[in-house]
C-alpha cells in the first residue's frame, strides 16, 4: 500500500510536468503485477502445506522384507472379493473405524456407518513370495491407500489415498502380521523402515490419541486392528478332525453310591437300573487371526463328533457319532449314561455299589464352511473344538456280612 501511494505521488508530479499518460499506465501495471505475484506465492505456500506427496524409494534402500506367514496369507486371501471395515483395538467410542476422505487426502477415524463405502476397503493380492503380497484399496475411490508425507513436512508420514493415474506402488505395499495373542493385526509397511536403538524398525498404522498416523512399531494396542467383513455368513457344515487331536485331561467321576441289604436266609436277585444325564463343556474357538466373521441363521449344526475310547488300556479317538452342536464359544453338550445290571446278593449280606465313569477333556481341529449372505463367497473358518467325552461307565460291587 505504501508503494502504491509512493508511485501515485510520483505519477502526479510527472503528470504536472509532462502530462505523460503512458507513464501512468505503465506504473499501474507494474504495481498490479507485484501484488499478484505476492498473492500467488502465498497461495502456493498454502497449497504445499496441504499437499501429500508419495515417498521416494531411494530414501529407503534398507527397507526390510519380512517373510509372509503362510497361515495368515491363506486366511486373508479368503477375503478376496469381500469388502471390509478396519477397526482399531483402541476403540474411541464413536471414532472406531478408518475412513477415506477423497483422493490424495489423509484417512481419519470416524464413527462406524455401515452404508458408508468410504469406510470400506478391499484387498488386491499378489503371490506371497512377491515383495507386495497385499495392497489395500478404498471401496469408494477404487485407489490404493499407502504412506506419504506432506510436502512441507517430509519426515512426518501419513496414511492417504492415492491419486488416480499414478503408477508408483512404493509406500502402498503392506504386510499384515499377528500380535502375540494372534487375534489382531499390525498393518505394517512393506516398503519403509526406520532406525532405533535396537536396530531397524518397521512402520505401522497407529491410532494413538484418536488420530491416524504412521509410527515405528512398538506392539501397543493403538497399533492393532481387526478386519470385519461387510457381510454375514451362514454355517453350511462343520468338519471335526482327529488328526493332531489331544486328550488334555481325564478323571474318574463317581455318579452314584448305594447299599442294598439282604437280611433273609436266601440269595436274592436284584436288577440295578441307572440313568443319568451329564452336561459337558463344548466350545468352538476360531483361529482366523484378526478377522472377525459375523455368523447368522441357524448355529446348530449336525456333525460327526469322535468319542474317546479305551482299548487295552490305551485311549484314542473312536468312530464319529452324529451329534448336533451349537457353534458357540461356550455351550452345553449333554450325554446320558445308562446301566442295567443283574446282581445276586448272598443271604445275610449287605451289597455296596459304586457307579463311575471316566470324563475326558479333549481338543480337536475343525473347519466350518460358511457362505456370505450378500457376497455368496465361501470362507472356511478354521479353529479348535474343545469338547467333553464320557466313557467306560462301570459298576463296582463289594459285599459284607450283616
């Protein structure tokens, strides 16, 4: 503004002396160009602050390529063609789901909205042996999500949605690794690493303080995620295998004790009839890593359930018995024990009896074939079946004189 006043003053003096209109016009043009350049520079600087750029692979020559766990890869590959939500372990009530906000924009944490496709993602797979086995795409923008940085802060990494037409995949490769409990995933960069006191560190998606960021892996809850398919699944069948099964506990249980007296001088015949229903523990524990699969429909399924048997003092799993089981982490399973035994009681004798059964706790692997209601996709849920079996009911008798 001061320059404008200065130039106008000069122009006024010149006009008085020379009445030079062309000179006046030239001065005005120069002032306008100067102001416009300042505005453009200011706009460019502001745009740089908001611009997310992709990373340069030359800056990360030592990026580690951790091996891909086969079981994890096989489980995740079943989600091919199924959209899913990404939900952090750090559940901040309303802000509990990842969401894209447009191309070249940073992702944020938002409240779960099931009909919002900005919160849905899908995988694209390459063979596990490749450097980029997993890529995660936005269901709304159809572009991959990856790691970049704002132009003015190149060392601060962010999770963003790639622009259309880009060909570079550096920063967009992921490796999903399981936590110690094997029930949640770290979303770990396949491309970038950093250094620390203990050596090379990988970078993962973090949700500390309700904000998405890319941080060095520290195994905290804020870096752990569940994958939740946007579908419900019907259980079509369950197969329980004895291969690799184990009996974890066995013990003898007394079902009944009793006494029968014969105070006559003659032998007495007695028929002992016994029936009792036992309730055992029964559970299906899924081993699908951090994938949370919602089941619907009838959860009671008939399947062949092996029984524990004893032969020559050796326990093993016998033939399957068709049993209706409820697919649950904790449900009862009933077994009825029946005995019908004739006994002879000597004269002037008391008969003491005890009915026992052996209870076994066992662990077997299972596979549940499930079909998506919306997608029609088949997923094989693998896991561990924990069951209870009762076998070898027996009657122990002793007699003593009255």
